[in-house]
């Protein structure tokens, strides 16, 4: 069976893990942590990058930094993973779900303004499959209504958005705060792991305190204070040096990994276009967006069509999987939802199918997968 995902390692992971052990610094915020954080700051222009144990943890930090409270409302897409929603719900916010575009799983910008009230505190956007949301429109809304924008860039490492002035910016650097994931299903991995990107100076100092269990420990070790103690809320968000060491081996090979994944993505896309299959919708990449080949998905005409394709591919030895179940219709949240219909989100729930995509996937297999989708 050809799996949906297969972990790729560069060959240096064990070497760097051994080096971390030899350094005698395993608990986090050591040399490999700093290497990874500096990589993101220098390559993408993030003001402050902090490794976390997961993207969920990074979003937890975002919710705390945004000072989300019981009386606040947060607008976010329904078609996303539960980690996008949980941190804000746990802070006491009311979740206000927005629909996707008809031809794109990303949040429909045209649906956002009608959801804004005097209680709205933040907009959380998800760059699905590494394809950018319309960030000019979203940031304009945030400016007009004095809202915080948080980018869930879990799938969007090394992706870019070209703004209305023709300036290309990395995803995760446009909103006030952002979160990345290094889960084993992502392009760049550490097994588990994440990163919070702070793009507004006013959040930088507090981010380190929250990251370090609510203490000013980071300031102490930089010699900026003669003692450290408990000064704010926080948690143990930072990962161990072993995770950072593994991640560093991946980041060193980012361009190689991305190039191969893009080759696979483009092969899928070109083969489907050549087949001119009328009952399948291919990924729509807007002119303002790039993509990082995180996933290649197709959208079927209905759930029966999708189930049939999953079965056909399985019989041929290929694993294809569906993705998110709309959060507004979930067992946990459906009774809390305000009753609005979100038809596009529900359509992607029923019809979106993700095809195998990993570094070692053979081009010959891609052709066979496409043939079995006809």
C-alpha cells in the first residue's frame, strides 16, 4: 500500500540529536532552539520567533497574547482542524465561524465583515494547503475595526502572499501573530513541534514570559535582571533540544524538500489538466498566492463520488484520505453554533479528497493515482 504520507529524514537528524546530548543541554532553549528561531527570523523577517511543543501550543500563546476573554468574539473558518478553535474557546471566547469560498477552502473574506460586532476581538485565518488567504482584505478589516489578526500557518511554511503594492511577504509575517506546525504530516517536521511568530513589537516581551511558564527567566539569562520570578500567566510551551535538533536537520534541507514536493504537486496538477476531468475540481491558487505543495487535493461532485474514489484507490494500493469535518457541525459545537448555514465548508467536508504526497513518492505512482480518479 502506498501511504498518504511518509516521513522523510535528511540523514542528519540523529547526528544533531547526538550533538545535543553531548552538549548536555536537553531541556529546551539551547543552541539548536536558537538556530531554528534565528532561521525563521532571518529568512522570513519575523520579528520574534519562539519554538513551541506544537502548533496548538503556539495558538494557545496567541490567544493569551491577544488577551482573549469571556466577553470577546473570535471569527475563524469552520473548515479547519480543531486546534485553530480550541485555544480561543479555552480563553472563554465565543467562536463565530465563517464559510469558505466556493472554489477554495480558505475563509471567505466577503463573509467576515457581516460577522463583526462590538465584541469581536480577533480574526483567525487558516492558509489551507499552504495557499494564502486574501491578506490585504483581512488586514484592511482589522485596521478599520481595530482587530487582531492571527495566522494559522500550520501548513504554510515557505509560502508567500503578494500584496496590492506588489510586495511579496511570507505567510506568518503579515498578521500580528502566527503559528507554524512541524507535525510529521507537514513539509518540515520534528515529529511534533511548532513555532509562534510575533510580528508586532508590543507582544514580544510578554511572549517570552508566557513561553517560560510566566517567569522573566529569559531576561535573567540575558543579564537584563538580577533575578527571575513569576510575573504573568504562562505554561511550559518550549520543546526539548532533541526536537529542535531534529528540526534543524530539516530546516537545513528546506529548499531541497520544497523543490521535490512542488515537482510532485505540479505533476499531479498537469496530469489532471491533461485528462480534462469534468467532475473534479482542482486546487485554486489565486494570483496573489504561492503554495508549498503541502497537499494535493481534489474536490469531488458529492460524498458518494469521493467514497467511490477512496475505494478505487485503496483497491489499487493507494491511500487517499478526506480532511476536516466542519467545526460548526461537530458533535461538540453544533448546539453552540448560531444556526447559520455554511454550505461551502460543508461541501469541502463531504467532497475534498487528499491524494498521497510525500518526498519519496515515485512519479510513476502519481500517473497511476490520477488514472484511478477518472
